[in-house]
């Protein structure tokens, strides 16, 4: 696959791609094209090396009075600093967990133990079920769940509907920064402001958004934010941000001998240390990307922001190419924002269907036929099941999802569009 430096971006695409070993594979005799980033991105070699280095040199449990355990404690502290730089908080506001889903179940149970029957939680039908089901489970305790709708025409969140569902009984508003199905970006700072007007907590799911743009939890002013490093070029882990006072005040479900210090009290059991070593490295990868094209970066946080802003611009240009090409395919139905002037409100993640009446073109069949040509896409509901149901697509296979990351190229988008045209013609 040709990997030229694109005129429109400061990103050195060839240099970036050379760092990701998986990108040079061929599959079924074709260069592999990874359009499955929303399900999990590829990792640079330095992340693989950091994981392997930890296992081969520092492997130990934490909190012991011997060398490798002390190294492990230092490594955990470094990772907290790295994630704090990634999302714009302090290291003691970062907790690690198996994934976003398990962290959210843990936090929703901790918050839930303080709620009473009749208290309300506002959710949305745009969200991944991981920011829905854990809260909905609190219905067992009499908590009332209210679900904000979407504007069907462009799959944006209906903010007026969400605002109308927030009232003095609302205790939590849980919403995603971006939809993992249709790419819509929500104004989570405004939603947090709405939640705070009635004293409710905002719980923000940044899993889908994290590889696509800068995150600033202080600017959002959210109470909690969760993300998963396997979506931003790191290992399979979840990360929880909580305002310091919340992490100290709420009571986690935990074993008794484990520390009550925060944030460690939220980290249940022995963590996946090798992967946490990888998290520091994926954050450093992004920071080095930023430093690579702008030496003015004064700190790691600054360098990350430079990288994420450039990634955002580059991905927007790829999305324009992708979406214009998709809209030109006869019989294709597109779900989400299509107007390039509104691309600041979407990620480069798109959902489509082809000729609903044609039995050969279900999302699963399309994904499988694209795979024959070495192109990786996802099909189904990707756990955004409220959305596929709301849009009437659940019973017929959901959508075909194409997700771009900064390591994708215009040549790859072109090859994908050609393959899809061939497959459906
Ligand atoms: C938007 C969104 N939220 C939450 C999740 C769940 O994350 P995890 O796999 O870390 O539990 C995903 C996973 O795809 C996601 O896309």
C-alpha cells in the first residue's frame, strides 16, 4: 500500500505507519486495510516493547519491599501521570481497570448505593450499552431511568429532549463524547452544565472519542470520564477519571485488606501491570507525534494536544473523502452527519447499509466480502443496541461500520470505496 505524506497534513504518514507492525500485513493476498479502529486500534511497536520489557524485567505484584515490586509501583505511578496528561487531570484522579465496562459497573454500583427509590438517571439512546446497562441495573433499587432521544435525520443527540428529562430528582447524567456507531460528537461540556444545574453528576464515556481528538476533563467539568487504551493505540485496559473529591467520598466495593487510599481503592484485585506499562507508552507515542512536527511543545500534555489537534484535522479530510465516496454509491443508506461544514460534530466513524431489500448485502455479508479483499470493517450493533433498535436496523443485521484512524491513508480510503462499489455492483 502506498503511504505517501499527504499535502494537507503535518503528519508524516509513512513514518507513523512504519511504527505499527500490523499495518504491513497482507491478508488474502491484499494489503491489510484496518478500518476497524472503533473496535480497537493497532499498536505501535514501542507499546509491544514496553509490555514485553515489563514482563521480562519488572514483573511483580505491587506494594512489596523488594526491587521488582518497587519498580512496578513506580511504573504504575508513571502510567497515572501519563493518563493525567492525556485527559488533563492530576495523577491521583486516574484509576485503572480491566476495561471501561467493568469500571462503569463498579462506579455505578458505588454511586447507586447512595441513591433511593424515585431518584432519576438520564441516559441516551445514542450510547454504547456500557454507559447504559450499568445504570439501568439500578432500576432494581427503584431508580428511574430516563432516556434522551436522537434527531433521526442526522443521528445527533436531541439536546432539548435531554434537557427536558433533567429535573430536581436527577442524580446522574451519563452520556458519551462520541457515538461508536455513527460518529456523532456530543457537547458534553453543555450536558455537564445542565446536569450541574440540578446538582447531578455527569459520567462521560470517552471511549470512542479518545483516539480522535483532545480531551480536557477540566474544561468539560465532568465528574467522571472513562476511556479504554485499546482504542487509542494501547493495550486492552480501561481508565477511569474521577474528580478527587468523588473518588475519595464514594465507597467502592472492595476487599478489606486492599488500601483505602484514592485512587487505588477503585482498582479491584491485581491489575494487568504489563498492559499498564503499555499505556504509558501509547501516551508517549502520541506526545512524540506532537513533538515531531512542533518542537514548541513545552510539556507532554502540550505535545499530546498538538498531536490530537493535527489528528483531528487529518481525519476530517479523510472523512470528507470517505463520506463523499459513500454517498455516491447507489442504494447506500447513510446514518449520521454528512455535511462537511458540520464535521467538527462527528468522528470519522460511519454507519451505512446497502439496498435493504437485497439479501446479498447484509452488513455481515458486506464485511465478510470486504475481508476477502483484506479490508477490515465491523457489522452489527457494536453494542450501541439502543441506536440500532431506534433506527429499525437491529433485526436486519445493524450497520456496516467503517472507522478511520490517523494511520489510515487516502489511498486506503480510495481502495475501500472501490472495493465496496465492486462488492455491491
Ligand atoms: C463508545 C464505547 N463505550 C464503551 C465501550 C466499552 O469499552 P470496553 O470494551 O473498554 O469495556 C466501547 C467499546 O467498544 C465503546 O465503543
